[in-house]
C-alpha cells in the first residue's frame, strides 16, 4: 500500500469520554478506513459482523461496501449516537452487548460472513477464540491489532515472533498484513503502533475434530515446556513411548533434540497423524 500521511481527526461524538478500561482508541480517518476496506475484497453481497462500533466511522464505511452490517458495541454511552445512525442507514443493525456473550447463531448472519474490527488489544486472543476452531460460519476476519500481535500472526517457523499464536493462526487462517498504522493516527493515541491484518479462514480442515484435540494438546505442551526437547515435552501429555516418538521424528527428518517451537503447521499435522496411528 502506498504510504500516505495519517490525519488525526476530531471526535465526531465530542460528548463521549474515551474509556481506558475498554481499550478505546478510535480511528477517524475516513480515507484511510476506506482504503483498508477496499484492500480486503469486501463485496456488496457480503454480510459483516463488526466488533466494536466505537464512533461509527468504520461502521459507515462498511455499510457503503457491504450488503448488511451488524455492529456489536459494549459501551452504553455510545448507543444513542449509534442507534441514531441505524435509523439513517437501512443496512445497519446495532447491538448493545459484549461480543464475548453474543449468540452468533441468533444474529442470522448467514454462511461465510465477514468479521471486521478495531478490537481492544487486551481481548485480542479472546476474540480469535470465538471463531477459530468453532462452528461459527465465518469466512474472513480483518482486524486492527497491536503491531507485535500482527507480527506473531504472520510469523513463520524460525523467526523471532513465531509462537503458539502463529501456529494457531496458520492452522485456521491465511494471514496477511494489509497495512501498518502508527499510534499517532488514533484518538487517543495508544502507546504502540498497530497493523490491519486480513485473515482468510481456511475452508478445508487439516485434521478431523478428534485429531484436532490431540494436535492442540501436543502443541500446548511443547510451548508450555519450551525449554525441553519436543519428545520430553510430549511425554507429559501422551503415553506413546519415547522410542516411538523418536522414530516418528526420524521419519520426519527431525533430530531427537528438536524443540516444538521450530515446527511448521504442516509438521505438527504430520506428527499428530503419526502419534494417532
């Protein structure tokens, strides 16, 4: 994306006080938001779930681009302004609720809906857990997150940022950083820069449900005990003899001293298959 100057614009809801405990950092640059939405391929036939309407700036951009936008906002102080917007915009529904307590089936968003959000950094992982590995029929997530988190989402094995979140993300999604946004673009400015990340949800499951449970049991053990070799970490969660584990590593072309933090998603899937068999 061609770099452009970011303009911090004024609060269109001047009576509303920003709430630190809700992680409110609003982005008012309509041109920037429009550019970001254009780059994620949103179609006029798409249904969108927006997490955190905030001041409604992104909400308006989404309503111009999508068939229907359902926006969930937890801050009661913002509701009068947002409900007023919904009266003006026919393809907008505003819901006052904590996104973590929403029944997605009840929203009737349809198959393959899109999740788009400028989410509070403190609940980023919780937001991902609402959709990754669940039966919620989402096809894409496009989220504004802390730059450090974005680096983890797109990290590859062997890189400094690669970790448990990287494995989970690449198992469920195809991640791509769309743009990096400086802290100065937000009101109020956070202490760190941000990035807008597009996460295309993988249609094909790499493992059946029962094997997925084993996969995350193994992955979590390796990262919980990351100072141990992979075989020693896996011994704590499986009854497979260490000789068998070492034989599996041999077949995969991995040394017995390997640690789980260097394995790719493909290797984790292969390892899970072998242990399951």
